[in-house]
C-alpha cells in the first residue's frame, strides 16, 4: 500500500506497522461532511422511495410470503459479487434437497448460508440489537461448511489481511485494513456509533456504517457479504423497513467497480459525499424496483383468484397458492411439510396448478417431481 495515495485524513490515516508495511486506520464515525444541495436532494429522494416501499408492505395482503423470494434474490446477488455462480433457480432447487440436479453444490451452499444468516439475523433482532456479538454470529452462519469455512468462522481475525489482486502482498496491495490490535478498537467505536443517539439521517448513518465495516475488514473472509447483510438488518432494526425487501446488492453488482472505487476514494481522498450519493441512489433505485415487483406480484395473485374460488376447498387452495409466492420452485413433499397437509393432498393441488398453467414440472421424472411457477420466478 502506497501512503502517497492517501492524500486526505478525513476518513482515517495511514500507519506504519511494526512488520514494516503500511495500513489504514479509519477515524471513528461520524466524519465531517458538507451538506451540499446535491447530497440533500439525493437523501430526500431515497427517503421518499423507501417510505413508499415500506407503506406498500404495510398494506400488502400477504407481506409475510414476500420475504423469502426477496431474501433469496439478495442472497444470490450478494454472493455473486464474491464470485459464486449459483442462480435463484439453483437455490430453490437445492432447498428441495434434489442435489442430483447439480454438478456442483459449493456455490449453492454459500448462497443458502446467506439465506440462513439473514433469517437468523431477523429472528435474533427480536432479542439482540445489531452489535459485534450479532455480527460474529452472522459470520458463523454465513461461513459454515463453505469456502473460507476454515478461516475462523464467527471470530474476528487474529492476523493481518489485505485487499487486492491474487498474489499481492501487504506491501503491494492497494488497501490494507488496520492491524489486529487497532482493529478491535475500531470495531468498538463502530458499535458505539451504531447505538448512539444522533441527528444524522438514518440512511446516511447506514452508508457510513457500511463503509466503516468494509474499511475495518474484521474477518479473514466474508466481509463483503456480512457488510451488505448489515445494511438491510439496520434498516429493519431502525424501522425504515418492516421486512427485508430492499435488494441493494442488485445495484452494487450492477455498478461493482464503481462501488469498490468509491469505497477506496473515501479512504484515500475523504470522498464521503460521492460515496454517500452512490449509496443513496442505490436505495432509491432498489426501493422503486421493490415497489414494482410487489405490485406485479399482487397482479399475479389477483389473476389466480378465480382458480381459488372454483375449488371445493377454496380456503385450502388459497393457502397453497399463497405458499407458491414464497416457494416458486417446490416439490410435493416441501408443500406438504410447509403447509402441514398430507403428502397426497399436496400432490393433488400441485397437479391442479400444473393443469391450470400456474406450475410447470421441471424434472421430467415420475417420482420426486419438482414444479416451478414460471410467472413468479420470472419476476425475480
């Protein structure tokens, strides 16, 4: 890391470690930022779009069922940023335990762990606020039995790491996070900022926290995924979203290089405004995207209502239809277990949906069949 590249100390300072290489130590949050007209305008738009999404969730007929596809879409894209190749179809099929459909399951397992970590985090927030303890627990769930799973999952690093191309060293890497002893103090300062009462707008705080976490880089692997997961958990904990329906990783993946460059620019040049505007634009775009998907899901659900009304047991039929929105790829066994109905009954309902064109069988098998709701899957 070249200290000459770090021309500003607005975000932190470059220090020479005892082992002879340079590292970056971020300043405690919050930084001093100038509230330009552009930043205020971008913030206002993000708050408006996020409020619109939150309001739609609160009036949606079956909001609980929406959580799972949004969580899984976020898991797929956030993991793809780190190099996995699993798709949403792969993930849903993996969850039916039909592993024979894949030549490899390593990537799918990483994505599945992201789903597990998200579900765990949302449940844990009921009894534990976002904290260093929760962050470690999320990391442990994320890294269980996958690549990097031997690199102390659930524990902050005890050795130096660095960020750069394969084969680089701490001396040649473009960015080196703080040494271990200083890392712990930086994490303590970050936790205090998460909990402190402040007049800083909540979305600005979230953008600052994400940068700070990535700059500290407290784990040997999985920092990017944990950092992105923290964003949606913060929005839920702070009451900006009732459910995790903001797929911000889609925006980050679309502008991946700009995302990395802007984070580095904060460290090197103190370019807080450029980073925060990028972050806020992402919130706006993905909030609008969430509203669009929810409105389309409602249209699809309404189109299925005549089929429900014609069934002799319309209440049971409605339960099965709504279950499809949370599991648009499923087996009869999965429907049986998820809805608490006999396997034979679940099979009969899936056959009805297949005849109605709602479901399509995707294995070609006569046993262990898997069905896909194409119209719902296409939306994600």
